[in-house]
C-alpha cells in the first residue's frame, strides 16, 4: 500500500507500520494523532482488529479498549492541560470501531465551548492549516506519547 493510500485502511496500515499518525501501539490497538489539529492534541484510538462496533469485541477486549481510550485521554490531559476531555464512538461515517478523544479548551469561542466538537464548521476540519504535520505538531505528539507510555506501564502493572 502506498503512502498515499494508508487512509483507506487505517487499522491495517497501523498494523503494517504504514500509518504515519500512529503515536504508539497499546494493548487494544493504536493511539493515533488526529488528521486535523484545530483542537491541539485531538487523537483517535484504533482497535487492533477491524470490527464494526464495540459489541463485536469480547468482554475482555472491550474492557481493554475502553481502558486504553481513557488512558489516552488522561495522557492528553497531562500533556496539554485542557479544560476537559471529550470521548466519542460513532462509526457513522467510517464504519469501523474507532474512538475520538478531543481535548476542549478555555480559549474556545463561547458559543462552541459547550457544544459537541462536531458542531465546528466543516472548514475547520478541512482547512489545510489545521491538518497534522510533523513540523507543526511533532513536539505535541511526542509529549502525548511520553505521557501515554508512562501511564500504560502503570495501568497494566496494576492488573
């Protein structure tokens, strides 16, 4: 699969080491930095197997996935100190399991601050200046990764 086609199979490309947005592999899947960064630190948790929804995982796999999702959110919290973290799992547009982890900030415009992130104008999602790039966001990604690795070690040592 060429570098240009990794988005067509985000999970498979992560498993093959071809997804350039992977932060690190977790017990249940892959933490990836979001394609767009108008809310700095936006990440997605991809599962380690391509399923359509959470209920297609065993109970143990669901527990691991949801724990990893919460650890990713906590790593973002520690790295960036946002006002709060929002979590969402939909699968309406991309029909595979994935969890969105959005930091929310005090500096967001008042009319957006308390609304779901999906209420942001379409241009925010598609504007090239908001797209992830290593030059602009590499340090942020490394900071999240550092906290994430530390926390995963702690969380899975407690078991």
